[in-house]
C-alpha cells in the first residue's frame, strides 16, 4: 500500500490498473486530460472516495486534512503540468505508472512531430520529476521498438529497428531513462507491451485494436475491415495480465534488469481472430491494404518477466470470450 500516481488512468489499460491499485489499498492520484478516456471517473469509480483537484491547486491540497479521506484523487490535467511535476518532486509518490500516450502507429506516421512531443519530449519532464522525488517510474513502452525483425520470439536484447515515430519515441525514452539513472538516480522500469486487448477497449477510435474494432463493427452490423492478407500474427495479451505485470515490477525490490517484454509467448493471426467472429455469425469482410508502419509478426519472449514471478493467466481463446461477453456479441 502507498501513494501512487497513474497517468492516463481513465484510459483503457489505465482504468483497469487504477481498479487493481484501489483494491490493493493504495491511494491513487489519477491524472488524465480525458482526450482518450474510456470511463467517466466519478461514475466508474463510484465505490471509491473520489476527490477532484485542479492541477493548479495541487500545491495547496493536503489529503491528510481532507475530511472525505479520499483514496482516489482525480486531476484532469496534462501529465507534464507544473502542478503534477511538483507533486511528484515532493517525494510523496511511491510509484508513477506512466500510461498516457498517443499510441497509434498509423497516427504517428502521419503526425511525426506531434507524436514525438507527446510520446518522448514530455516523458522526459516526468522522468526528471521521478528522479527528484525518488519515485519508481513504471513506463508503458511497446513492442514497436523492435520493428519488423526476423528473429522470433523477440527478447529484450533483440535488435531495435522501429518503423514508426511512435516506436522510436518509446525506444529513445528508454535510452534517456538509462542516462537519467546514471545522472540523477532515476529508478525506472520499462514494460514493452505487445498487443493488448480486453473489456473496455474502445472500438471506434484511432487507437482501436483489431479485436475491439471488429467488435464495434459487428455490433453495428457492418463489415469487418481486414488489413493486408490476414496472415500477420500478433502476440495478444489480455489487459488483466498487463495490469499484473505493472504491479509486479512496481513491487519488486530487486530488478535484475530494467526492461521487460509483456506478452504471452504465443501468437495468433488476424485470420484466426476473424474466424472467432465468423463462429459468432459475423462473416462479412472488407479487405484493405496493409497499413504503413505496421510489422508483419510479433511474438514475445517473456522469460525475464516470468523470473520475477509473473505469468499471463488468460489465453487468447479465454480472453476473446470475455470480450464478446462485454460487447454482448
């Protein structure tokens, strides 16, 4: 138990993580500018004792004197705001989970400057604050740092040839963390997510994955869009397993390394996923060209993270059933 801060806490992975942190008895500072939120904080976390605080007022807010005794402090703000930085630098935050990002590969190709600012430049502000406040930074990275490499499964030391500004920004952030560790004593961990899916993932946004996008299309009675020939494969990791990976590295006193893959060490093809929809009666498909910047295959080696006592609990067949139940398909 402790004081933790989650950037992007109203987003897909973020709201699942916040739920788990609250269940574990932590006081959670949820920071989100709501640009990509999937939940209404006050409604979704209605069983929590929520206090909303303006980022400009954080310096004057004292939780210990708050008669509500909140376990969830919601700050509607950009995570690099001076008020957030000052809070972290105060030394009162044990762990900062950084999930806020513009995570879309295709969008980053079309908007390289904005993508780099959001996913790299601002991250350094957060990392410097964590170093000053002695907070452990748990960073949400991506398998996109590896690019279209030929050797599978991918280990953390595999060659890095990112093919999008998004992947490159995450990789450069990790390099700066190493430097900040040496210069300023930054305590950090980077989790390279492979393809995350699960309940609560939006299906009608630029950040949708194939599972949620197809669920949305199926619910609307529209054809499923299939990019490329469908033989591309992905290591699909269920959101609860991603949450448990974050918790594991945050609570590990000894970290043999700073970077970990988060996947299942198995992969499925788009065609396999599409067959799951066909079995549900959703068989109409529109074929589209392969997307710029996308890699052909992903498969994670998760041996390093397993050595910390973590392992994925949800197989893809189990996970997609949970997703179908969520979407009532």
